[in-house]
C-alpha cells in the first residue's frame, strides 16, 4: 500500500520543484468538508483547494451532473459543435452578474485565461494599451497575469521580462495605514507620471485580494474607480475569481459596493473542481473582439458546464449565501477571541463570508510581520486534523476558506482544533 512518504518521494522524482505541494498528504477521498489521505487519516478542509469547492467535496448533485454528462459526451469544443449546457450557463451567469446592463459571456479554462481574455477584450474595445492593477493583487501565473500581479515572490521571481504597459497603484489597508485617499492619490500620480488616463484600456482589481492577504476593497474605493473609469472611458475589470459564487455571502463581492463592473472574471468556485472559467461583461464591450478572436480548445467544456449549472443550483437550493454569512460569524467569534488573548501576535482579523484572514505580527506592530508563526501553524495543522492555507504580501496571513456546505459540527470541531493549534504553537 502506498504511504504519504512513499508517494512524496515518487512525486519529487518526477515533478519539477516549482510545482511543489504544501502538505506531504495524498488524498484518497473526500466528502464535503472532510478529507482522508491514503493512510486513512482524516482532516477538516479549511482551504477547499483554494476556494474551489464552495459546495464541498463530491457534492452529490455535482457528481451526478458530471456523470450524466460524461456518459453522453465529454468534448466537442464549444467553438465547433456547441451544446445547450453552455448556453444555459451563459444565460445564468449574465443574469447573476451585478448591474442592469445587457451582458454576454465567454468560457475558457483557468482563472489566468479569464484575466488574459478580459484584458484582450478591454484593449479591443478601447483601442488603448495600458492596464492598471494594484499592489498585492494576484491575477495568475501566465506572462501577462504575472505582470499584473503585484507581488514578486514566488510568483514573478526569475520569470521576467514581463509585458509592458502594466502599472500598479496602492491598495488600501487600514492595518498598514494605506487609505482610500492614498490609493486614489497613487492613481492620480500614475496618470501624471507614467501614463495618461486616455491611454489606459483597463483598471483591474480584486474586490477582496486573494493571495495578497484578503484585504477588502472599501466600497468607497470601488465606487471611486467606477466614477474614474466612466470619466475617462476606461474599462473596469473586477477579478472575482476567488471571491465569487457565494464565498463572501454575496454572489459576487462587487454587490457590496453597489457597483457594476464593465467586465468580471470568474473561476475557482464556479464548478466544484471541474476546470472552467468565464468572462462576463457588458454586451457592447464583450462584442469588441472579432469572431474567432476569443476561445480555446477546452473552454466551456461540457463537463465544466454541467458541473457549474449544478453548483449554481446547490447555492440557491441550500441557501449558501446565508450560510456563508453564518460561517463568517463563527470564525469572527473564534478568531476575535484569539486576538483578545494574543494582541501582540494577531494584528487583524478580516474578510467577508467564508473568506476570512488572520494577519500575524510581532509585538502588536503591523510593520513587523510574523511569517515564522504563520509557517509553524501551517506546518503543524495536519497534526491537528486541519488543512490550512497561508497568503499575504509578507507571508504572514492565515486564510480560511471552508466549504459553504460544512456541517455545524465539523465547523465547531475545526475551530476548536484551530484554537488548540494556535495555543500550542505559541507556547512552544
């Protein structure tokens, strides 16, 4: 029988080291919030494959939808012989996207592909070259999306040169003393120093930063960006890849700011783990590229469309928007107690819905990040039956992304384990 150690040894011999793994734990099966490895050890998953399994692992309705689809056909390429499920999914996503404008969609395969295509569409629509992103943002691992990403290590280090005409502005963080005013001033300076707004095709922003540390964009920032983009004819792209599909207690977090993006990128939680992503935007903008200018062999695969339709049904039928807000309350209560107990170590607890972060510091100082404690918590988590993820500009943030379908008893068990893990790591 294979063991975790033997599989890790085999993996290291054949996988490039750049595609490492956080835990030397090899999954055999999973059910909702529970994961079992090849040795029979059980874990509670507070990472869900980086916010992918919003509806839990192996949700019966998603499994059934994929099984039925693969029995009919697995691929034909939506650009050659399309199928009803792709049309139905586009109809539902264009209806769910915030705002009253008529919308259209395209399907690709990964989040990075969605971002690349969003930029292509914005450039085709505006005839302009520049793209503005934000410090700490993450948009993917392809060459263009690495250029957009506002963090060097490990995403950009050694991989340049990157495309030109990409610029970065400050992202607000109350903890680190960066205000909305500072962010907008940064944009104003950018427009005076590096590129005129009349030459900017798009501004892209995560309403809640993912890899950057779960910093939440204040509504006034998103509203100001909407106004700025309208003023200068710039396409506003909201990257909802990690924050979408009920993760935050909203279908998409731009709803919280009451704005309508020109283009949205969607992936991760869209299909319960079956690879598919989407770009959804205002119809007049989406139609800017010529026929054949957008697409990909696997984009909008039949399996992905079937899974995504099932996921949308589950979110609605199981009231997962409300469940995400309930999960937020439980996490805030537990993490708030940790912050009270360890004010010198827990700098801030933040997030929305089931997208929660705990930023770790030293001596209670925001400018003294504590990646050592973060690594200790991640390194020991499996011993406490947990799967946890880290993130952050300084690698000092624990991010918590449980499935929205997690049973109350498992959430309680996981929060108790997290508290004990934290206490034990601090004592050590």
